[in-house]
């Protein structure tokens, strides 16, 4: 059968289809048919893999080509005749359903792949090394010299307006698939992350940051090479050369008016004609045929920039007219003597500018236009606008509101608002072509006060849904116990940092059955409805409540948290009182944050006097709070000294008002906090 005879037929021949059942597939009767049909190799469509990671990894190692969707357990594998029996055994033992297509050619694989995986934006792909790459003598040689010393650009150099998802890649943060990254790397003829020499992260040199990708310093032998050792001979093209492949289809450039690939490189290889030792970079629109460019010769000493227009790619032409493409790098060397280190790349970025014009105006305002009784603070929301890259927000008490800020998501937190006041706001979406025009002005009116909260408030001195120092992500859960034999209706006020909260809105928080317990998880988001915020809380119940909270740092390994108890206003520090915070540290291992909440409707004042472990007075920080205001000062000892502090203390003195103070000592390595309450000196 000729290639064009079947290229546009979705299922040229279906040998058999096996469905996954409770008892597993019955393959016994199909043994002879299997051997006959797969004697020349085949393409297998996999469905319902139970142990997706193991099945996909083993099938990828067996396959000439492999594309898989981890989420749904669906894959397409092209096998050589020698791999058929092992694949059969693997699929049988794992209870995986599959369908076989014949003949097993790359054209059928490309056609079936597009049919099986149409939604490229939401599927994670695995692509085995291409078995057919067109690039050798017809590939342009890049001859541009190195950049001027010291001219290394920041990661994410942008030739067009927007950066594609997954980029820039600077190789500092787990770039490889086995570590959760986006790149496969291997020596041809081996599975991912295997072989003697292949691309891997190096700290030998970098255009920016602390790492780059080196063409030969991965693998059992490559990892032994020093930074300036010569690259190995005999990394033969399409035999055992070194590969680095982006593990997803790239579809952000489709239909773009501007699209570029940019990366930085340094290289030192043999310079020959015809080309023999080189680094290549290629694109493909079908996962099989890759065309691109090569770099050879001495480009060492400084990093050079390669910037390629994706609308004028070698042989493939305009990649912006394609729905997607794939990107890879390789490195090749012949058997002759050489002395260079090879090649390194860094700061790979694909940028684009979308086609069309400015976006339209936003709709769906919340609060609704003309609405009333809105609490403070208000969270403004609107419908996301297709094609918009950002939104200019206008807000204020004037009918023609002033510009406030620019945001990239469809929401804005107003902060504290005056009661019984009309506010006006407007949202203007924009993109690379300009801003929307004639967008409407919306309005709402705040409630007359904070009413609606019933009961005696229990104050929590600190709560958050926000990013913190050292990459920490802070969240707060509130725990509640209803001590009464009747249902308690719960409400609360969020008291944001840095302002007068006497007009804070009363927010409904549900109810608790008699003698029952519950929690308000991530309370700033779930009850206050804020995407980000930090401050204090006042919790109300129609019966007597016991209130506690946990504020914690979310990490990839779990959470590190601290308990923050609730206190009635009667337990706050009043005028003339003194208390002390102890076991405080400020050094490379720990940082100390100090905060305080005014539990009264009037102003509150006082001082923080800081001491080191020897009792030396380091200085004083004043306290001045508006009604119900909460504040926190990060790294409090840095307000008065640059010295490292271990076992410091702070004396709190209150002159007026009622204050709940606290300290939080945070481990800089883990983000683990310890909450410290003041004690009587």
C-alpha cells in the first residue's frame, strides 16, 4: 500500500478491539491472529490504563513513537516487530484495553494522533525520539558570533508581546519530565533520562540565573565530565546522538501576527565543511519530520542570542499557520579529534502576539450596577474578556472614577469603604492592539454600617490568604465549638490590615448545631470572598462559642502551621498594661514577625521595646492603631538593628485602647511558623 492510499483514512484496518472488563480481557483465542497481524509491527491505541505512569513509561521505552494523555489513560504507540511480544505481555498483565491499527507507519501515526488528541491545550504529551528527521545538508548554519561580554539578557527576553505557557525555561527549577518539568532528555536509542551522554542541567555556566542545559553532561559518562572537558566523539546522527525535546505540542503561536523562538547559547565544537560536529534545533508539525538549524564552531566566552521568526522557519515555512508544532534540540559529533566543551543553551522563550484588534468591554459586573447594601470591603468582579491580556480598573466616589490599577484577572478588592456611600467603577480590557473603547461606568452603594452581627465578638489577631516571605503561601482555617444546647448562627467581620475597620461588613458564616463543632476552611476566601487578604477577624455567635484558628503555609510537601486562639475583647491588653514576647529570633535560620489587633472602636497606642539575649535595649517601635485596625511588621528586629538575634524579647506597653499582640517566628528553610502570645513580665 502506498503512503497516499491510506494517509487520509482514519482507520485503514482494524484488527480487533478488546474492552476492559472486571475479569480482564480474554486474549487466548486471539493469539494466532495477534502474531499474524503484528509480524510487521503496528500502531496500538491504548485505553483505560490502570497504572498509567508505569504502563506509559514501559510502553514509551518499547515504542518508536509514543503519545499519551496521563489524565485519561489514553495513548498511541508505534511498535517495531521486535517489540510486539513484550508490548503484548505488558498490556495483558496490566489489564489494559487496546485497539490495533495496521499498517504501522509514521503517516498513520500522525493522522491517528491528531484524531485521538484534538484538544492540544489541555493534554500532556509524551513524544519518543523521532525516527525520521530531515535536517542534514539542507539545514542553514547559524554563523552569528557571540554577544558582547556582560550582555546576557534576563530570562524571558520577549520578541513579541506575550510569552507562551511553559516558557521561559532557564533550567534552574526542575526542567525535566521525571522531575515534573517539560523536557525529555536522553541519548538516542535509550529511554528518557538514560544513556551515556545526553542533555542535562549544568551549573558550569549560565546566561542568567545559576544553571543552563549542557548537551553532553548528562548520563552515566557525561555526568563525570568537568566543565571544560572536551565533548565525546562518536555521537552519531540518528544513532546515539544527544536529545532534548519539549514534551508538549506548542500551540500558542497558531494564528499569531508575531511569533519568535529565542534562546541563548554558548558553544565550542569542531568547525568543518560538510558539517559534522554541531548543536541543532528543530521544529515539527507532525511529530515525525523535524527541520531547523545547526550551530558549530567556537562561540565560547560569552552567550549569544538565537532569535528565529516562527513565520519563516527553514523549509516548514510559516509555523503560525499550523495548529501546533514541536521543538527539540540535539547534539552530534563524529569520530575525529576535537577539544571544545560542546554546547549549552539557556533562557529558551517562545513569544507571540495574537491576531485581531483590541478586546471588547467587559460585562457581568458584581456587585450589579445600581445595587445597594454592599458591605466593606467590596470585591469587584466581571466576566473575563476573550483576547484581553489585562484590565485597567477605575474606581471612586466620583461619577467619572479615576484610574486605580491594572490587573490580569477579572477581579479587584476595593479595600475599606465608607458606609452609606455611592461608588462608581469601570473596567477597560486591553491587549497588544490597544484598549476597549466606550466601556460603561457601573455603581453601587455601601450599607449604612456593620450591623447584622449578633453576639459578643471573639477576636482572632491574625488571619490570611496571601503570599509571604520566602515563597510562603499563608491560609487560615477557623475552628468553632458551640457550647450551647441550641443552634448557633455564626457571622464574622474581616478586619483588613492598615485601616479603620469600624464600618467592616458583617458576613454570614452559616450555623452550628447544638454542642457541635465545625471549621471555616480558608476563611478569607470562603467567607470573606477575597482572592488575597490579611488582617484580623471578629467572630460572632448567637450562643457562646469557643474559637480557635490555624494559620499555615502551604508547600509542595504539605502544610506548616501555627494555632492562633480566639480571645474576647476583655482579654486584650488595656491602657497601662505591659506584657512580654520571648524566644524571638532574627537571623539566617529564622525571622520574627510581630502583629497586633485593636479590639476597640477607638484609637489605640503603645510601644514595642526590643532587647537582645543579653538584655541590651535595641530600640523602640511605636504602636498607633485606628479602630479595629490590624497590623503586622515583618522581621521586626530589622526595624532597629542589622545584628543577628537569638532569644530576643519584646516588651509591649499599651497607652490607650485595647490591643491583642502576638509574634510569629518562621523557619526560613521550611516556612514553619511558631505562634507566640505575650506573657506577664
